[in-house]
C-alpha cells in the first residue's frame, strides 16, 4: 500500500477509534502532509483542504463531521476551510 493510500485509510478509520490520534499543531499537521506528499507546506495544505472538501461532498458531511470532531478547533478550522481557504 502506498504512503498516500495508507494515510487516506488511517484518516478514514481514525474517527471511529476514540483517543487514537497524536495531538499536533496546525503547522506540524501540514508539515507532515507536505513531507508525505513530497510537496511544499502551502501546496500540501491546499491539497488536504481540497480532499476534505470533496470527501465532505461525497459523504454529505457524515465522514468529515467525525473527522472534524476528533480534532482541536484550530486544526479543524484550517483543514476544513475549503479549497479557497475560507469556510
């Protein structure tokens, strides 16, 4: 399984497992995404927001609501800001 596929699988399953995440700051989260995607941090942040936007549309918010509630407010606000960077 590729690194990206493993990350998508973990993001998709982690909300159903309480207290399984690793607390991290906004910057650390997007730095990790950038490292795994082999992209700059701003580009990785944009791509992560795009993915969350499409997942939200595809699941009518059911999955993204679970993910959002598993994160602190600052990180959730950044990740769910939409592809344009604004909610």
